[in-house]
């Protein structure tokens, strides 16, 4: 079964390939009856993009692609939670922030240890024994 598509012709001569409304040949964006709603949706979308850009700058937010970026979001959320009135909700947020922070520290430490192991493995030739105590991996007493 071939799906229907909007019959609106775009300025460059192509046909809009969006799914049309159930009772018409046009999609939401090109239907004459939904012209006001589409204009309002476009306006709100523009406002959201401007707001996102302003907030990203104000909070130094560049996404969630690294541990540092996630740590920054956690810091902002924790600072906001600290400003709240004392209560159960505030306590829950702070406990969740502490739990997430502990997990971030653990992941960051593991990431550093893996990088050091890979570096030590790259420097050692096959058959060489790497002294893990000297490399700082066996720092708890009784290990080794």
C-alpha cells in the first residue's frame, strides 16, 4: 500500500511529501483551514529556539555529549535545588543529585584508569609485565 502525500507544490516545483490530513489533500502546514494554527506553531517554534539559545548561553550548556557537560547540568540543577525551601521534594532532589554525582565520579575515574591502562599497554611490549602498583592502579592495601 502506497501512502498518500500532501499535494502542495513547493516554490522549487517539488511536491510536499508530508502526510496529508485525513479529510483533505494537504498536510497540516499547507491546509488552508489550519493556516492560523500553523502560523502560531511556527511562531512558538521560533520562540523555543531563541529561548534554547539564550538558556544555553546563560547556563554554559553545550549538550550532553561528555562527562563535563553532564556534570555542568547536574551542578545547575543542584544549585537550583539548594535555593528551594526545605521540604521532602528538595531532599529528594538533593539525594538524586548526590547519587548522580557519585556515578559521574565513578565513571570519570574508570575512564581515566582505562586510558592509563591503554597507554601502559601501548608502551609495554608483548611479554613485559606492567607494575600496576607503580602505575597507581593497586592503591588499596592488600592488593597485589
